[in-house]
């Protein structure tokens, strides 16, 4: 199939006198077009130098115009061609911007998962304390291990232990949800504590859902969702946390509807839920709309 597609692309370039990226950018602006652009960049051998430069500069802010010029030159796009119009330039620029931001997000996510949560870090300790207060407003201020953590769904009296798999990314996403989607977070905890839903450890479940989301980011199944969210607002790590909030809340709804016999069915229900995530993400952000 790859050989056939390669031959087809070769003839398309001969006929249209445009490379694949130029043809994509010349279409009507859409998320599907961006996904095609991303795929073309990933597979393009001519953009090897540009991609390597991006990998080296992801933690800095490279001039967008310089990257665009390098892409145009590397792909042999003729700027003097009458077809190279304002619409095409705008699309190339916006698609390249999304591409760079998503690559930066992957790096941020990877770095945060490797950063252990520790009470010895003042910033970590402050965020942990805020998280507990946001989730359990009536709880006394906590500055370390305590049985109070079990009240929001951690397994033991020290939440740092449960964050090991996702590191600071887990703390960031749970804190973001508790801060910006407090109603949903409170409802989830209340449902499991009151018996409206079969009990499950909310915080630990969130970390497990997050681990699945990270995997979707790594294998590319989160691209459509990220592209949609990024084109409708500012572009930073908060988008990833926003998607997490939607997925986690959606898992809670799924859990209630599944009516498991007990918490012992947690892994079975989680597996069933996450097995459908790629299709849900690709079909128009239904999960986000449930929020």
C-alpha cells in the first residue's frame, strides 16, 4: 500500500505541480486537513532537518516565520506561483503552529510524568493542600500524609505514593479539574461516598484514566481532540487537562451506568471504557460535550 501511495503522490505532484503539503494547505481550512498536514510532515524525508530542529528547540520559542520559510523551501513550494495565495499561507502558518504546539505538549507531558510528587517540594506541597481543600472543602488544612486523603479516593494516607505512575502530570490534572470543574468533581466524590454509585477510589481512578489519555497522545489518537480545542482558545497544557476532565467525568457516568457489583470490577469497567476512547475522540469530541 505504501508503495502504491508513493507512486500516486509522485504523479499527483507531476500533474498539479504541487507537493502534498501545498495541496492540503490549499483546501478549505478544517481539522481533517490539519491531520493530513501532520501526517505528511511526519512522513516527509525532506523535512527531516526541520523536524530535528523542532525536537531540539521545543523548550524554546522558535520564530514561527522562520519555521514557515524553512518548510516552504524544503518542500520546494514556489512562492511566486499565483496559486500561492493568502489563504494557503494562512493555512500553512496555522497548521505549522498547531503541529509545533502539539509536539511541545508531548514533551511537557513526558517531563511531568517523570517528575515525582514530593512533600519536600514547596510547590508540590502547596498544590496538594489546595487539591484536598478544593475536593473536600470542609476538611482541615493538611500539609502532609493524613487519613483525610482517603476521603477523595487515594489508597493510603500519602497521595504521593499513588502519583508515582503519572508524576506531577497526575497532580496537575486533578488539581486543574478540581479548580475549574469543581461541581463535577464534588458530584463524583459525593456519588461514590453516598452510594448513588458503587464506590471506587476517585483520585486513583483519575490517575488511571489519565494514563490511558497519555497513551492516546503518544500513539496519535488524541490529535483530532487537541486540534479542535486548540483552534477554539489559547494553546497550552491546560487543554490536555481540560480533555482529562471530560474523560474522567465521562468515566464516572459510564461507571454508574455499568452498575458493577463492587469495586472489584473496577479494572474490567475501566478496560471497557478505555477501549472505546480512540473512536469517541475521532468522532467529534462527544466526550467533551458531556462535560
